[in-house]
C-alpha cells in the first residue's frame, strides 16, 4: 500500500512538473513574440520620427547664393526643402573640393549643378546611382565681350581673344575647340578683368554674370547680348539611395 501511494505521488509530481515546464515555455514564447512584435512596430515609428540628416555641397555665387543665407538661389532652396523634417547641412566648398566630395561621395547632393556633364570634372558615378531634380533655373553658357569689341558670330572667333573662363567650364570649352588663357573660380574677378581690358572675353553662366555685372555697376562695359554657347538647366544632383528617398520625394513635390 505504501508502495502504491509512493507511485501515485511520483506520478502526481511528474504531471505537475510537466505542466509547469509547458506553462513556463509558453510564457517565454509569448514574451519573445511580444518583444519581436514591439520591435517591428517601434522601428518604423522611430524612422518616421527622425528622418535622416542630409549633407549638401554647394559653391558660392556672389549676391545670388551665399553662405549668409542671402540671394535668389537661397530663396529657391528654402522653398524646395520646405516640408522635410530632418536636418539639412549645407557646406560651401571651392570647385576642386566640391568635385572631390562628389567623387568620394561624402555628400548626398550638389546644389546647384548642371543637368549635363558640362562643367563636371569629377569621376562620373554609375548613372543608375544618381538623379537630377529640377530645374532650379534655366540658363546658358555664354561668352561676354567688351561693349566696344567686334561682334562674335561663331565660337572659333573667341580663340583670337584673350579668354578668362569659369574654372568649371574649362572641360566644356576645350571640347568645342576653345582654349582659355585664364581659368578662375571668381566670376567677380573675371568681370573686373574684362572691364579693365585685361582679357578680351569671359566665359561663364549668363544668369550669374548678368546678376553680377548689375550689382558691380559694370554692365555698361559689356555687350548687351553675349554670344551663346549652350543652354543648361540647373538642378539638384543627388545620389539615389534608400536613405534619401524621403528627401528626394520632398524635392520632387515642389
């Protein structure tokens, strides 16, 4: 009799222990499942709350786009990025460093860039990896000459003159048979050189140069109509990555 009771007690303990183990395992599984579910819900919420910061590289355009926030291109920029809640960091760089930043991809976008390879001296990335958003402005590459100089009717005539070119356009003008004598980053310096008779022509962007000559009160020194070389659209040049999708969608919506 005692042996029977001991067996019954052993079976009872075994059943209770098995039941406890099963309940404990189910509880652990439920807790693990709940943790996974919470993680899946929390990560998108966090992503929505904190859009990625965007790194933008730019060059100064005197009076039109400056680091102090003044100029018409600043106004356009502020309108384009309106609605994006993440941090936007704009770094102003000289031409060589800007090109290097794009080569090394230490920047997400360039504002402002041409929608062709005109003026682009950095190594071209795979075309599937970047997009153009814009246009921000429609302009032209032009050659300005002094007000009293003979009219230019074809590009080859420019080679008879001493030429100052925007450094970003040297590759382009060389490709169409024009050789520069001076390549400068400062458009203001180019205008002053032409006004002083130190060069016979300057090559740059019509919007920038028209704007600058008026600001510098030197417009009268140049011909009213420059010789046009090529029309351009100025845009945001951005790498197309998953991280930038929300930012690029914000730009495209404007």
